[in-house]
C-alpha cells in the first residue's frame, strides 16, 4: 500500500540519530514528517533539509509566537531554507499577519495557525483565564487565520467539521490527536480515529506514538493508512 500524503508522523524523539533510524524503519510507508521543538536544538533544521532533499514533505511544528517583527523575520528565514511545507504559528492576529508577510510569495510553504492545543479542555481554558469554551475559541481563531490570509489550522478532530465549514473546501485542517480504534488516548483530551477525523473534514492527520512507539512502526503506519482508506 503506497504512503498516503495526508498522514503526518511526528519525529518526537530524543535525538536526530533516533529520528533518522525511525525514518529508515518506516521506509516508504510514510511520505510526510513533522519536526517539532524536541529536535529543534538537536539538528532539527538540518534533518528537515536532508529529508526534504530525499523527497519527503516536511512540517516544521515550531508554533512561532513573538512580536510581529520577530515572527516575520523567522518565517522568512524558515521558508527561505526550502525545507518547509507546513509551518505552525499561534493563531493570534499579529502573529498570523507577520508570518504570512514573512512567507511572502512562496506559497509552497503553508502557514498554519494553532487554535487550541489538543491536550486542553474547557476546564483548562477557564483555569488559564479564557471566558470562551474550546469550540468558541477555536471558531474565533479560525476566523483570525482566514482574515490574516494563512492557509489553515491545527485543530483537534472534534473541531475539524467546524474548521471545514468556516474555512471552505481548500482550507487545510490538520488534526493531531489521532489514535487508531482501541488505542490509548495518552495526553490527548480531544482525540479521534483516522476515519472519523477525515469524515469530519480533516485534510491531514498527525499520528505519533501509535506509530513511533509500536513494536513495528512500519506495520503500524500501514495500518493507519488502511484505516484512512476505509
């Protein structure tokens, strides 16, 4: 079964060497990898460039969040590297506008706004001082992503239908918290299965530990692809 480009596997591993071993272990079962903060200081950018040169799609999940000028320059430098298909920033108006401006005309690099972390629920938001519940805050941030001219959002599978409805058919809806049927939710408060997430409107699925922590990561990845295909 060929790799499904809608499946994104996070390389959330302690070292670049372990990440490279994981890529070789999974082989051609996966075409899209996410490099997050865990590898940022351990050669993450070099790894991204190397994987991109081999033909993989690369998601730099760095969740940029700073003053507009800094985000603009950071986004420009990341996009200029040529190793970025997806880049995350926090879905706040100034941050989004700055990232889109920094990206410039390189539309191959997509800017995605992080709405609400999938580890959070309504109680967590209230504890943080938000007056809105998860769905209302996600809806507001989707609107801010659209207004800024960004390309899509990171949202839980539970808000995928909302994102698809508000964003339209070409809007990118990338859903973390994907767990195969019967799997542990780990630290994901708002998780869902591959098939249900796609049915709700997700364009891409991020699935980590069920694949990378499996005894046979390649077989686990292929099983996810099979679930996606229905």
